[in-house]
C-alpha cells in the first residue's frame, strides 16, 4: 500500500533465530493442496494448516519465542498475559515446558472449550483469571496486575519477539512451496501474524500479494489503514473471537500498512458458511478466525483465477456447542432462514391454512412460538422458515401478506429478533 521505509521490521536473521528456537516446540505444519477450494475458484489453493499445531493455532510460535528471550531474573518473577483463547494456550504450554509461573487473563465470554484447553496445556504452571467482556478489557486488567506484581506482560501481538515468532509461518511457507506464490490470505486480529508474515514476504518474495482478512464486525486494521494510525473501536462484534480486537498494535500497524497489498473484511455469516463447508467437505475443524482467510477468497474470485494461493488456517479451537449458532448464521447469510411475526385467527384450522396457503412445498418450519389467548380474535406467533432455495423468499413473503398473516419481517430487525428468539 505504501513504499516508505519500514519503521520496524523483523529481519530475516531474527526470524531464522526464532525458527531455530522453536524447532523442538512446534510442528512444521503442512502446506496442503485443497481440492474443494481449488475447483471452486479455478486456482491452485494451498492451506497452511496451523490448526494442526499442538495448541491448535499458530500462537505458540510467538509466545514461546518471546518467553525464551527473557532473562532468568525476569522469568523468576513470572509472566502475565491477556487473550481470548489461542494466545493464552500458547503461553500456557510455554509456561508448562519452561516451568514458569503464568497468570492468564481471559474475557468472561471466552468459550469454555478454550478455557479448558488453557488449563490442560498449562497444568499447574498457570492460573486463569476471567475479567472483562472483551480482549481489550482483559488486557487492561492484565497490565494492572503486571504493574502491581512486577511480572512481565506477554503481549499477544504488539511485540518484536511475538512478531518474529509468527513470522516463522511465512518462512515455512516459502520453504515448502515448490511454485512461486501469487497470493497469501491471512487472518487479522491484532496483526501479529499478518505483520510477521507480510514482513518475510516483503523481503524474500516481494511479488507475492498479501491480503489481510478481518471480520466486518471488528475491522480494527481496516479502520487503522483508513485513518493512518491505530484507532480504538468502541463497539465490535465478538463472534469471531480470535480476531475481535478493538485496536491493533502500533508495531503491527506500521508493518501492515506498508507490506499488505490489501485489507478486506468479510461478513460473519460468510465465515460461518466456510466453517461448515470445511468440516463437511474436507473434515477440517476451523474456528471462526481460522476460516477468515478462506472466506476472503470470494472477494478476490476473479483476480486469483489460475494463480497459486495460500490460505492460513490459523486455528481450530472451536467449541462444539457453537455449531448450531454457526449453522444459523450461515443460513441467514445465504438467505435460506427467515423469521416473521405473524397473526393467526384464534380458531381451529388457522395453522393448517398457513401451511397450505403460505408455506411452499420445499419450505420447512423450523421455529414456531404461539400462545392462544381466547379473549382476542387474532394471536401473534413467531415463525422461523428454512428455504431450500433463497429465490423462494419472494413468493413466501408475498403469500404471507396476501393471506393476511404478515406483521413483521424479523431478519431486518436483528435486535428484535435476538430478543424474541
């Protein structure tokens, strides 16, 4: 985006030092051809499978590299970190292997699966503190704890050693690929992975275009690019929890603004669609942040035809209890799930009329809530209908209105829908 000299850059020697340091700690994850995506986009699509790390994300790279750089006296004081999950697991495993005392702050809404994973990897070396509703609130609590207890704060992204550790992903990709790489799609939260990876490609493969991908509900790096500096987003959608950051780092921003070719956002519903596709077609379990890079391919559909493209599958720490929510969001995004407020005459046969005259032969009523009130001629119901084809919505909506059942379409009123359903 810019050709000005970088104010900070993880030089290749430092990245190679990090790679050597990590040899006995991490897996060299596969760079694997993905047939499904390749056929869909008429391109040579490769997945860098960081979901196959021991902690099921790339975060162990930066966490261990940072902690291994500390002096013995610093380590004796213990360390503290804040994370929505994956950085916490990397820090926890590093604490366990290095026998360092760690205190890990996590947002209260963090999926329990991630909390349990942190406990498992850290064992008796770490204690977990749930604090705040977002990563940024947990980070503030962790920084306060660090100051009060003279412990080193292990930043999840805005630190030179963290960036150099994450940069080893880029080094591995270049060593593993038999062909020149045209595009790399990388998920962006705070920017540590994007900064490290784009920095390596900037020096070793400058012709490769690095595309950063964020969720549309938390576009912290895109907003920073537009404003020319990191900005704080007071409200974000926390669904893509691994990338739901209210403000990117200063170091990561400096690199990304110069080394990224483009910064794009994708709808959370699109991410959900990708999660389901990866699971059903390729048996890949991806967390929302881990699916961001693949979701970004749609935006570059024309540009990547015939090209060699790498997508970073950054993590697989997905709580199975979220799958129903993920499926719901995917159906809403594809226009296959619709919710209505409807009015029924309070007499026998009204529901039968609704099914016969409104609902199409391939439509499925998946949600229905109604309480009969004898004192009124008509009663209100909430109805959820799943379509086989998104093109059937117009006839469904028209039928509902012409037959006198329609009150309101809830998909266009998400706040009301979330309250009622």
